[in-house]
């Protein structure tokens, strides 16, 4: 259970950070998880961003709303970033269990963020060694084991179709070339349905409509939506697909 966002193009970075902070503090949208009690996401946070054509990352076990490093990163200049605030459902609160998970594989650097809980064991190649205890890291290595870079959409579709026991497998997976964003859930559509907003300058995909960006046109992504988004491209171009949800 997490809040996350991706932004590509030209955007107000400090305002994005404020938006994630508001979501993590549960000061934004109403949904199934906060109907009866506060639902803060304070079990760690992480970021990946493009800097001089290279992806860089950082993660912490601290709440994003109580970490000076979070405020420091809000000053970066970038045209691509992903932010994540964790609410632990499996695995302890630790830096190892915070997102993103990343590794070098097949001549590229891969990263992964997840929102949801997986209730089944997913196999993965023994070449991958888990550093933490989360279902999300297991999911990341499962994807990499079966992912075919030459067929990213087809292989992603097959991987996600074969996972059946979960609350949500919302994911942001990528490498130096592109990010694949999946919105896939089985419960709590108000909490898990992601939203997107694009204009001539930027694309934003987020767990919630971001405070400070309400003036933009937002679309609720349908269950099973898959977006392919370039990491290093000044033009706002992305591809949209639909995965099977049966």
C-alpha cells in the first residue's frame, strides 16, 4: 500500500514533492482506506530521476514528511522522476524494503516501484538476491526473470496475466529508455485507480490527483491500463495499451 507518481517533461518539481507529501500525510483524496481511520504512508520513501542523461536513485526508511533529504531532493532539476511513499503491508520498515528496487541487468539499469500486496509466491531466477523481505522486491525479480526487452509490451502482458492473488499490482518499471506504468487492482478502486494528466509540456501519472495541479485535466486510468513512457525525450509522447483483467 503506497502512494506514487511519475512525471516526464517540464514540470514544477517542488510542487510535485509537496503533492507526494500531502498524499503521504493523508491530506488529499478520500478513498476506501481512510473512510474510518487515518491512512498515512510514512514507512519510507524513494526517488529515481534523470540527471545528465543518467538515472539516479535514493531511498530512505524515514517518512517523506519527516526527512530533510526529501526537502533537499525537491530542489533538483530534471525532466523525468518517480516518487514513492510506502505504507508497509509486507516486510519491516527499513531502507532495504523502501522503493525503488533497482539492478543492472542485460546491459541496462532497471528500476521498480509497486503499490499493492501480492498474496502468492512468485518465482525468480537465482541470479537475483533479495536484499529485503517485501513482496514488491520479489515481484521485481519475477518481472526481470520473464521480461523480454525486445518485446516489452507482450512480455509484460504475459507476466501480469499470470499473477492472480493480489490487492493491486500497480507498478512503475523501467530502464534508461522507457518506463512501463501498470494500473491493475482487484479491490478498492478509489484507492488503487491511478490518474494521469498530459499537456504539451508534461505527463503526470499519480495515485491521486495532485494538490497544486488540480487545474489540469485528469483522467482516471481504467483497470488494466499499461503506459509506455520515454525516459529521456523532450517531446511528450507515450503509448497506451490495455491488459486483460479476466
